[in-house]
C-alpha cells in the first residue's frame, strides 16, 4: 500500500491536469474483469487477484488506460479479477472474494488519501454507476448503441460491475458497500492509533 500511495502522489499533478481539462474532478472507477481468477488486464491501472494480491499496470497511475467508456482522462481504473460467467441473477462460479473486496477498499482509501479526494459517488464509482451517469457528467454516449446512452445497473445492465458482491445482495448496493468500507480505512489512514 505504501508503493501505491507514492504512485498516487507522483501521478496527482498529471491526473489533476487531465481531469480539469474535462471540467471534472479526479475519479476512481471500479470494475471486475468478468473473467476467471488470475487473468490480468492492462486496461486497468490496478488488478486485484482472488487472493488479494495487487498488480500494477505500467509505471504511473496517470497513464491513460481504456477502463471506462469516455471517462479515462484524469481517472484511475481498478479491477478485481473475478465474476467469470456472472449474470445479474447469479454472480457465477468465481465471485469476488472477501480479501479482494477488502484490498479494493484499502486501495481506494490510499488513493483518495494521496490524491486528496473524498470517497463518495462523485469521485469513486463502479462501472455500472458510471454507465448510468449517477455523477451527472453525461459524456456524449449517444453513439454507444444503447437506449438513452445509459448502459449501467439501472438501465441495459451492459455494465453492472460490482452491482452486487455476492448473490444475496440487493442489486445496485455494491458501490455503496465498497465506498463505506473504503471510508473506514480512510479514517484509519487519517487518524492512526498511537502505539
């Protein structure tokens, strides 16, 4: 996590410049690969495997990566390597593991701390939440072939990454759960216990 924090500090000026050019804040987008465990993808800045191992793609978090349609500038993409054969009705045989979710939340907290951004829906969102424009950015989606341009949890469900974390979750609750966990870790970073 200390390496991730240093990478975030170093990337902050470039991320901020790219985000400001789009008239928005730095963002963190959360994904799952929808593939078997242990398959890594360099479309994301960070991959988190089933055992919690964190893999970084490239040398800088400011490198442009194609993780979220029309939202890649000034943002960081994190994925967990999970959800193979998942459907909105069944999360599949390789669901997110508890350690993946915890390390995802820790990573978000470290990034938010280093980048000085809050952990809220405006700055940290799942791919499905972004596809539904819950942060009201409304990039020009009209050419993506989906009704009303919306393609997330609430509409076509083309992208519903992390809408649920396990089968018995309420659909659409995953982003809120992850942000809540990340905020708990952020408190620990800001106010460490004295030894």
